[in-house]
């Protein structure tokens, strides 16, 4: 059995949309904020893209900035994800890696069309959007695809610390829209940093297993942790160690409290540019799992 909690400052989408999607075999808890830098949505009981059994799926996406372009990116991810999810379920009865490649292409910068995404009128560089989509099984298996997002952290209940995950088994693509597959029929119509050798496939799906009761999978955006600062990772490890015996929701709130308190220190030290939107997911394997 898995205990799951999430936290983000958000305004929920219209209840009507949730009811419509429920009738169409996807039951998402639609969480959507078009201004803040984070976006996430959850599908409950979604057929797995990479597994035979049903479970829960999450999309967690972060983009730079808080302006009009950022809002357009969030809206595009929201609309595209749910439209493609419904199409996949109708066609295949499950989600497939092709959904995420289509989402990646949707955010690519077209060389021929009038672009609604990616650049402001007076900007030379485009905004970056990262994404992680994962599905968790009741058995404790979490399988996911990653487009430039900070990698998940796994906290071991037995060792009382974050344990290292085999990074060589975790494929990470460039952020959304920056890399087009070499064999895409319209590849010449998009700007790509370089052409990927092949589209996203099942071999690119990474897996993390919560083996022991109390193990915690921690998903986050870079307002909480950017995935590279060893000092922040150590602090988060201490926070987890102090509250790992509590329910997932309480752990999640404690982690967010730490991140908010760290913002105070950043403001006092004149590093306001390091403060960003915060989203955290805690997935905990219970003693009965």
C-alpha cells in the first residue's frame, strides 16, 4: 500500500472539466496554475504506459519565468497532456511513450509557423520547460520518463538517508521542445539543438522501487531543490530523517516548510534570484504494502 501526498499553491480547474474527464475513463485531479512556474496533474487508476497493472500517474512540469510566455507554456502542456492522454486510452487502452514525444514536439520551436510559445517579442533566448511523468504501482514500482527535470530522490527507511540510484539506468532527455527525433517526418521544420537518434521508447523508461516499508520517493521542482546542491541535499536528508515516521502529507508539509524558511535566508543574503515556485510529491510505502 502506498501513501501519497503533494503540495503546491494552486487554484483547481473547473469541476465540470473533472466530471467530463471522469466520464471519459481518465480520472485526473486537475491542478492548474497558469501564472506560477510549476504545473502538475494526477490521473487516478490510469492504465500504465509501461506496466500491466493500473495505478496512479503524475505529470510534474516546471518552466522558467512568470510572464505571458510561461503561462502559454503551462496552458499548452495542460491541454496537450489531457488531449493526448484521452486519445491514447481510446486507441490503445493505455498510455504509451509516444504521448510524451508528441508533447515534446508540441513545444518545439517551429521554423516555418508563427510561434505562440518559447520567445518573447524582444527576447533572443526561449524559456525552458522541464517535465517528469511517472506511474506508481501498488507493488511500489515507480516508472517514469524525464525531460530535463531534476531526478527523483529515494529515502531509505532502513538506512535513514537518501540512497544512490543507478544514474546510468535513468535516461534524461533535454527539456521539452529542445530536441527533435532524427526520423521525425517534419524535423526540418523545427529548430533542434541536435537531432535525437530515435523517438522516446519503452527502453527510455526508468524505474525506482520502494522495497521496504517506510521507503519514501521524493519528487520536487527546483524551488525546493535543483538536484545539484550537496548542502541542500544534506539538509533535506536531515529533514526527512526527522519526520520519516510520519504520514506522507505531514512529511510533505515539513519539506515545504524547510524550503520556505530557506527562502528567508536567500532574501537576507541578497540572493532573491534563487527563489522559485515550489512543488513537492511524497510517495511512501506503508507497513501494510
